[in-house]
C-alpha cells in the first residue's frame, strides 16, 4: 500500500467527505479545505492537492485557498470535466466518476515524480559546487511512443488516428506474447491494453509489468467495454493507471494517453539528471558510491529543505563485519568483499537515494520519502543479499559472508549533517546484527 501521505482536498463538501473517508483506507491522511479555511497554525508537509472542480474558476479559487492554508509546491490533481484538463499548474486530470483507488494511485505516482525532480535539482546544485564541467547536450525525444495491445478493433484505429495527428508513434501488438517481446526490446511512454472481451488477459499483463523493475513505472491504460466499478477497482489494484470507457471521445483518449506519456518522459529526465551527478568529482571510484564529502554536502542541503518542509527523508547507517564464529579472511579479501558490498548496495537503492562509504566498515544511505518502516525494509533487503553472498578469501575452499548491522534515523530541527551522521553512528552501536529471515 505504501507509506501514509498527507494530502489536501478541495471541493464540494459531500463529494470531498466521501473521498476522504475512502482515501483513509488507502493510507492517505486527507484534510478538506474551503475558501474560508484559516491558514494552518502548524507547518506540515502535504504530498498533493486534490481539487474537485466544475470549471476553471473553481480551480483558480482552489489554488488560492490551498496556498493560503499551506504554502508550498506540490502536485495538483483535478477531478472534473474535460474543459479543465489542460489548465496551467494542473499535473493530472481525472474525469468523474473518479474512484478513490485511481486518485490514490495518481497521487502516489506524481508525489514520487515530484520528489525525484526536487532531489535531482538539489543534487545538481551541490554537484556544481565541485566545479563546472563540459556536459553533453541532452538527448531530446522527438515524439512519444505508445504500445497498443489487443485486437485490431475500431478503437485501435481511432487511437492510431488520434495519435498520428500529434506525431506520436503507435506500435501494435495483437497478442500478449508479441507485446512482451516489444516491451523487452525497447522503452515505451505508455501501454494501452484493449480489455474488451479480454479483461483477464489485460489484468495479467498489467500485473506482470508491475512486477518488472524496468516496466514498473510505464503507465498502463485500459480500453474498457463497460462501466463496471468493481472491475475498475480491481484494475487499479493491479497497477492500471487509467481506464478509457466506451464513450471516451478520440480527442479525450489522445489527451489522456499523452498526459501519462508525458509523466513517463518527465521521470526519465529526472532519472537522467540524477545519473548526471555521478562523475569523478562526486564518486569514490573504488566503490562506485558517492564520496563522503559529497554525501555530507548533499545531506546538509536536504536538511535545509527539511527545515522548510520541502522534503522529508531518513538516514540509513550500516556496518559490515565478519561474524566472529566464521572463518576470518585476510585483510585484502575483507576489503574486496566490502567493495563488492558497496556495488550491491548501490543497485539496491532507488535513483533518488544516495549512499557513501564513510570509513572502513561503515556505509550510509540518504533515503528521501522513507519513514521507519521503509528504512527497515531496505536494511533487511541489504542484509539478506549480503548473507546470501559468498565472498572469496585467500583460501578458495573457505569463502565467507558479511553480517550487517543497521539503523535508521530521521532529521531533527536545527541539526547539521555532521551531527546527524554522528548520531546515526552512535545509534548503530545499540543495534544487533541483522539476520536474513529463513
């Protein structure tokens, strides 16, 4: 389900109240705002704005009321007629009847995207402090690419015609087998599944994509042949991003596909910006992680954002050691194992996370958007991988494993990066070695 998120809701009282009750079951803490709601007394970070509007004027009023209540930049989701879909400042538009599961999925996706962009911006700013460098021109994608999966129906022809007018490319796969061939060969900005008469097949494809790390963030839209709300709930639970009912016009279908495709492209750009910060000025070449000085600077910058309620994060501190009861390898083998562990750690983290080796056996990772439960999950995953890996010693017949001790902490008001790192190291001494679960 994911971590709990605070969101702001603006709109008709009855509609908003019903949505708030249902969002609560989906791990959202929603606060309903009206025009006359006074400014918040206590600062709090809100992940998104959900606006129920009948026209553009309502959206304008909502922006003013929400900014007055809690100033800040956050994704904006508007639920209402198609006339408000293209308004400036609106990140996503959902037509009525909007299901809570659909709103929740869109809010989480946009929150993750906006955080990636914010972290990329901050990390690039810190990277620039280490000296300018010649950067290659950014690769521009000339047009969106969409994969259609299903029979060659009239709706497919409508989709292809509508997308052709925008210059977008539509690739057709008339079976699930060819669909996965295409998905493994190249990247698409969106996938449109024709669920008419083949709902189970469409659900299977969507679920499979959500289990694949490379395809996880590719938006999936369903061409539906009915307005079955129960089936729609299941679709969103299986990772579907949007449902296009049979009465969707060609123009609306085009706009909704392109809106999700644009989000996918934004995410690629944010990931590329994060990767661009990985260069010899910021990295420890021996481990592939950021060097301690850069991570400390990055951590300090994030603490400034935390003070402004722009971004929350946690710090994961890890210590690797060879269990006392195990065969003790030579120092060179132990060092080689720790460098291998560093490479493993990097690939177990997200693009927006940042990790460094701060001394011989201690590692730290900055995890944006991660609370205590999420930190524990990351620590357990890292520990399990380490304990399942046999590292080579000077004796080929005596491989060894590394045990991991880990703890997570969150920032405190007024704390510096150095103080936070020291606090994490002290807290680590009180934690037992993690053991992988059988």
